[in-house]
């Protein structure tokens, strides 16, 4: 173990820290809960201390908010829909960039990935022709391809199949010819820090690989009764929305609808909360921000006691009574700005804002929206249809005592992509 700036790193994480600082292109992966985000946060801090210009991006708006970065589409001006046109210009912000970080890389589709890499490659060529030659941009990819794959609707898949002259499958980034061209150093973290139960971790690893033999372990050792006040994880948007609406409609209490305030450039994916948020006294909700007094955090649960024009009063499950007003999420994008040294530097500027109560109804949430979260208590509908979906759901809880299945999980619900398994076998 090693200690740095108050954070204790295990030997795997220490190795990752050293490699990241070497300037090499890195693919940082590993099981859920192995501390990938902690390692990257440490690296970004180190870069900024050493005056390195860093672009921190993610494929979705919510993921970008979580890492205090910008969306990859906004940063690299990726066209909407299937990206089948070539790069014709270089992003101005890339000319001064030292490091590009893409988090949640598993959700970045092959066409978007190639558009980004082509821009980086062209920027590197441009730099080499300058009088003062800057080093090539370091590329850091972070994520676990065993978790949720990119969004790919059938109409887009047909276009990409024709463009790539093959069945593109899930359109993972690693399927691109540009992946190998980047010469990534592959670092796979294995030591799970979210859970300390060795047997649980071993079975999560089986779930990650799609080994359905683990399902009996999860079912037998989970809570047999529905867990009161626990959020329900669902495989589909329809099921989650229906559960939330049904439970809210059961309440014969005062109701309010809170409307969001939108300023500037705000995309649909940037909205952390519904634009029209319907709430009632007695409704179960989840907080989406951290409280400065630490009475609640992003992912804490509570019940609405009263509602006013400027916010609501909650009784948290911890027993604390808190008042929550409107929160403003700043939507950011990168631009170049001249500093006192006369040089251009990257600046993460506010380009829009989204103001709404930082609350969601907490009767149900989709497994897709739960990625990146950890819960103490979960009721899980194990019906899943996508690769990695049930694995993500199972890895959201710290202990099986906090997990209840609404039905017995069937082997066909646990899916791992053969392409992903082969990819990890190749790089391990």
C-alpha cells in the first residue's frame, strides 16, 4: 500500500499512477469498484500541478457532470447521428492540449471514437511541423467494456454496417483499427475496494464474464423479503417510469410541479433532472448533489415533508431533517484563453446552465442510469436484455443483505459480449 495526498493506494493503483505519469497512451480498466475514478482524479490533479493542459471528457452529459468535465461530442464537435464523414478541421483546443481523458469509454461508439482519434492524430501532425515542436497528445481511456455498451438503435446500426462493410455488432471503440494504432498500455485493476466480501467479489467476477452459475449464489444469499424504502432497479425506462408514477399516484397529498430554468446551450443529455418535476408530500426521493454539511450526498434517500415555491423539506433516511432548494448545474465546454504568460491555455467555461430541484423520484430507476452509483439497499427486477446490464445491477450494492430480487434471475438475463471477452483475453 502507498499513501499520497491522504489517499491510500494499493499496489495495482500505484502502478497505474506511475504509468499514467509516463506520458504513454493508457487504457485503464477493471472490475466495478476497483478505484479507477480515484486513480484518474489523482492523475488530473498531478497534471494541473505540473502545468499540463488536460481535456476531461465523457460520452454523456451526466457522466461529464460527474467528472467535472465536458461531453466528448461538445468538446470534439462530433456530428449528431452516425459519424460517417471524415475530419476536415482540427479543434482549436487540441492545439494546446497535453492530455485527453475519455471516461466511460465503453459507452463511446466506434464512429465517435474514430472521429476523436483522427482529430488527435491530425493535431499531432500539425504540431510536428511547427518551429517549436510540442509532444504528441497523451490519450487516456477509462472504463469497463463489461459494463453497458454504446447506444445503438437499429437504423444507426444499418448505416454503420454499410459504412464499415461488416456487422458492427455493439460498435465498441476497441473494434476500431485506430485502437491498435494508439499503442495503448493496458492496465486492468482487479482488487475491488467497494466490497470487502471475497466470495461476493468472486461471484461478481463471474457475473462480469456472463457465467450464469453465479446467479444461484446471489439469489440464495440475498434478502428474501422486499426491502422497504429501497429503490427498484429496472431493465427498461418504461418499467421505471411506470413504478414511479404508480407510487406517486397512490399518495393523496398536496402536489407540485417544479419547472427547470434553462439558460444557454443545454442538450437533453445535460439534464440531470426532469424538466418538469412532479412531486407530492410523502413521496420517496433521491438527492443528486452533496450537502456541504454532509447530511446527504448524491444518492441519499428521503421522504418529502413539505413543499414551497423555493424548495422542499425532506426527512432523510438517516433521520435528519433538511431543506433543499434549487440547484444550478453548469454546462461546460473547453476554449482557449490567453493567460499572463502570453500563452494559450485551456479553460473550462460555462456555456449554459440547468436549474432545478436536485431530486428524483426514488421508487425506481433504470439500471443504465444507476451505472456509477452505489446503494445500501436495492430491490432488483433482474429482467435484463443488454450486455453487461445485470452485472452492473448486481455490482451496485455493497452487501447482499441490501439486495432483494423481485423474481428469480434467469440465466438468459445475464449477458456478456463475446467480443468483449475476446478483447480482454487478448490484452490481459
